């Protein structure tokens, strides 16, 4: 039921397509029934589809997730004296109800076409799929009898270093994600199952259990309604008078003819409305740009922006905002393109532009970046000598040492003429403002010396006196 999950660079769960973060809380412990476990302190994340735990000390080893469809019931225990608030999860134990892996397939008994099960399909609860080739509704027995799933890692010989394809039995290199022989996906092998028993308790040692329990109840209720609506709309009513012509070769031919008829109708309507479309070209362009900005935000990893509503307190909000900002820099590469340093007001403009209408205040952004260093994230906030704050990548070499090392390696003819702020900007990728500030700071500390010329100020490595 519990599976190991992948993490982003900021040690938060990697969200799936159309998955949004609903709530999060820190300093949470997982109990196996009434017994302790190795998941003693970490973050708990609630999304539309999963409940994820990320350990504080060993996030790479002890980060697991549970699909909400596996939760049978929940129970809340309020905080009392020295006992922290707890949420008890009763998990489904019916062996017939097991989740299909991403790359599970089933064979249609009518046309023998190999269909792929949708992600998140759950036997016994999700709506039954239809064959993509002939359109026949699958039965639960047919899926269970013909489904081809990845075996769990426990079923694979622990001494074998090769990955055996379950479809063609070809032995693949363990680093491959697809079978080298037949192209079958092997990624599900990394989704190791973790057993915590049929009852799991979440202990909230820093508070926030009541708010988290409320959010969990809302998400579970929404999930049940979604499954019920999907089952209603996707379960067809078979007409006994026409049932005979809905199967076999005739059904395949009928489906192909139907596609052609629909395609012709679409083409006729498209050309008929072409003149109207051209008259509203400006509105269409604006609509496309709006969707483009939305897709950009999702691709940058901020499609589900953290907000005060999803966080139980100020501290949790700022921690999550710092992690989200780190993921934003990692996915967009904006900070790297700027030489690893940007002014705080530039970061504020770029970040809020990507968030759309869910804007962050300057105070919240600064507070979050100040916490990034304490959280062990690869970014930090630094104040220049002029008082301006910059957000930069965390490097072990101070900026003035990087300047001196670069200037010491210059050609003799270039070292004799010195460097300007424009030269530094071109080499490191910084903006002119940051390049000027860094040069002036190194000059004040005695690492560099300057020559003020009418055209520009030139800087040289200080070989006259020892830096302070």
C-alpha cells in the first residue's frame, strides 16, 4: 500500500499530472498500529490523490506515499496533556482490491488488443475501461485474468543485478527504464512497496492535527464523489435489441466508419466557421497566450502554489514557500541563466508572474528565502554593501575569491588593462548592477584595486597591500 516516492531538489514530493497540494504539516511521526516505526520525524503532505511522508533526517531512504483510495476510514484523537493530536488511518485489507501499476495492461477478450490501464485504476472501485480498438466494455474478471503487471521487487532475486522484463523475459541493465527488446516500461520496479500494517497513526507533535484532519476529510469526500460520477458516466446501458451488432469484426468496422464520419463533420464545421474565427483572431490569440502562461507555470513546478490556506501556520507556510521557490529555480533554470545571482526584487517579479493571481507579498518572499539556508536548500539570501538583497546559489567559494581567481588567469595584455563591470557581467552572467556591487565590495575589502577613468572604472587584482 505504501510506496517509496520521488522527491524534488527541495525534498518535497514530486507531484503527478493534475495533482495539487492541499495541506502540509511538519514534525509528524508514523506509528504502525500502536507500535513505533522508523518514520519518527518528518513532513506530511496531503494532495488530491496521495498522502506523502518525507523524513527530516533521511529523506532519500524514508520517504513514502499512500494513495487515498487505500484509506477505508479515519479517526481523530485530540491532544490531551502530554499526548499529541493523532489521526488514525484504517487501510483496506481486501486482497481483491489492489491498485494497478502505471504500466499494467489487459487484453481484450473480443479483439485481443492489448490495452493499458489508466494511472490510479483500482480494482473494484474505479470505473471499468473500454477497449481502445473495439470499444467493448471490459469486465473485472477479464482484467484480472489477462492483466500484465510489474512484479514487486521482493519477487525478483535480490542477488540479480539485471531487470527481467515481465513481458518478454529479456534481462535488461538495471539503469534502463524501458525494455531494450520490446520497449515495455520498467519504471514501476522502483516503486518499492512498504508495509506499515492495516492501521497507521499520524502523530502531530507540533500541532496542526485538527486542521489537517479537516482537509483530509474534504479531500476523501471529493475523491469519493469523483469516482461515483466517473462510474455513472462511463457505465453504458446495453440495449438487448442491438447488442448483437456491438461485438466482433462488425463493431471494429462500425467504429472506423464512425471516426471518418465525425472527422468529415469536424472539417465541414471548421471551414464553415473559418470566417468567424478570423474575425475574432485577436480574442483567440489572447486566449492561447493565457493558456500558455498557465502551462508554463505548471511546467515550472508551481502549478499547485503553496498558500496560507494549505499551511496550518506561519512557520509551515514559510518553510513550504522556501521549498517551492527552490523547485521553481531548479525547474526553470532562471537563477542559473542569471549567473547564479538575482536581486530580490527581480526574483519577486519573476516568481509572482509565474504564480498568476496567487501572489506572494515581498515580506513573505524575503522571510522564506531567509529560511532557505537553515533548511539546507541550495539557495540563500545575501545583503550587499549597498543594502540591496540578492538571492544566489549556495557556493563554497566566496564571490571575491571567484573574481580574484578569474582575473589572475587573464591574458597579460588583458590583466594590464583591468576589467570593467561589463566584463564581469559577460563572464559570470550577472546583471550589470550585481557585477558593479560585487566589484565595489571586493575593492572595499582590499582584494581588488580600481582605476577611475573617464570612460569607466577598471579593476585590478590588488598586489599592493594585504586584504583586510
